[in-house]
C-alpha cells in the first residue's frame, strides 16, 4: 500500500462530498457503474470511473476508499439498484438529482448505519480468518457503536484517533469484532497458527475495534463529507501491531491506518442530529472550479471555465458535444435522453441555477421536448389472445367477469396485461372458454 507522497494532508470533505454525490449519481444515470450481483461490490472498472469523477480525487491514488464506497452507499441508501450487474437509479435516486445534497448525504449516513451492504471489517484484509463461521459479531450493532461515538464528538474540534479510541472505551462504545474468546483464535496475521490473535496480548482493542472504527469513519463518514480528516499514507502510520507474530512482514494492517485525526464539520453535526438545520462552512476552494455556463440563443451551451465532473456528465447526457467546452441542445438529444429515463426537469433545474437568464429559444425547445415526453407510454408486456371468431371476442371483451382484464384489438384479438393473465384465464374458463 502506498500514498501519493509521504506528507500528511488535511482534507476538508463537506463541500467536495456534495459535488461527488452529484457526479456519482450522474455516472449511475449514464449506466457506467457495475457491481457484483453476489457481493454488491463495485467492479475494478467502476472504481476507476468513480475515482476519475471525484472532486480532488480519492484520498490515495493507488488505494480506493471513496471510489469503492460510493457505489455501495447508493445501494444502501436506496438511490440505485442492481439490474443484471449494472446500477440503475431508483425513483429516489432520480429525485436526489435535484434535491438539496446535504439532506441526501445525511440520509445516506443514517441508512448506512442501519443497512450498510458489506461488513466494513472485511476491508481490513491483513486480518485473515474472517470468513470462518461464527467468528465475527453482527455488523449492525458494531456500526451503531461507531455512529454513537461520532455523534458524541464536538463539532469543529479536531480529535486524534487514539484519543477517540480512549473516549470510546470510556463511554462504552465498543464495536466488538469477535464473537468469543474461542473465535479470536480463528483470526490471524500471516499464519493461522503462529499469527493467531487468540494469544494473550495479540488482540488489543486498537487492532480489532480500532481498525473497524477507522474503516467506518474513513470510508463512509469522511466520504459522505461528515468529517474532515488529517491523514498520511498508511504504511508505517501505526505501530500497535508490531508485537504480533508476522508483523515483520506486514507494513500496515489496513488502508485506513493513515487516518490520524478527524473533525466533525457542520454537515456531520447535521447528519448526527447535533444541529436541526444545516449551516454550511465557507468553502475553502470551489471543487474543481466551475466557471458557469453560457446558454446561447442558437441552443449552444458553453462552459466559461472548467466544469465539475457532474456538470460534464449532465451535459453529455442531454446534449451533443461539439467542442471541448461546447454542447448543442437539440430536440433529438433531449428526446434521446428522455428515452433512456432521464428527466428533462433535471437539465432545466441545472441551467436555471447556473446560466440565467435562458434565451427564449432554449426555453421553447425545452418546453416542446417536455410536451412530447409522456405522449407515448410503454404500459408493459401483454399477451395477445386470439379468438375463433368476432362473437367470442366481443363476449369476452364485454362480460363483467373478463372485461376488466383485457382490451379488444380488432375483430378477433384481445390484449391481456401480463399481471392480469391469471385472472383473465380463470374468468374465461368460468364462461366455458379455456385459454389454449
């Protein structure tokens, strides 16, 4: 494991998380996120795609944290669901494209605490034996302990992680990892016999509960923008495992070892319930500077400066790119986006917020496209039932027992919606007409 460099860094996450949420939702809407149907974890290509879209990049260039977490957070929050291995936005996810981002981020944290889709300790890969039956405790109570510890932090104050660990132990916030003393013997470093954590002094709190706490805070709380982090590359960052057998061959226990200190920011105070309203801190720097958009009467959209990844993805979805910083809005591009499930209101909302006032020609174009959307609807699959003659078709189409389950098509055919087929067959049989 390596980092970008050997210097420690302070990362303020509150504003970049809001930009990152928009970017990841746009990636999902574009069909570019894939996860394993079995484990729900993102593919390597998905991790790379997310990393490229993140404001400021991931915490470490070669060790995914945020780029791994975002697809899982979308699933846990009900913003996306897997369909044939590809993440697709749900109705809640589509609504999040135009909702205040701080509310969505707060909700994602709460949903992760109750419905996180993986055990975060599985990402502490140096500790082996986790898959053995009856070794690890249930994950939801562990998560709740870390959530309670975070909610007890004082907003705006830096806390180094070892102080946090001591505070957690004193307050009884113990995310216990192993089910029993016997289970500890199944966990190990390097070798299942000599490296077992069951030996006295080989399973300290920092090694197990501490590493789990770091995983939850660094990979989820920080990614969601709840805590600012002071971190360095993980190699050599902690020495609390050096007395264990096998430590000579282990340069760090986890990718989270480099988290040195954290600070609950205004978004974190809001998400943990310490404040009833979100009062954002001033942005130190704009995430990947967005210089605004200029919308021209000829339907061109021009980026006046660099665009955030989310904005680029949005314009790519609804318009045709004709230059490095120019997109053309056309009736065809708008309707093509609508055909893939994109909501034209999302584009209008963004343009109104960043490129006012819109030329009349553009508002007319958007209004015309919106009017066309919904005039033709796919109501789902149907069964085409053929009758021997027009009399039988008329009988079934008009009888009170079957008429609510079918629609007459022409002289001898009936259209029966898939979900109504069993009821139609039963009613038709009652009239003496079994469906062959």
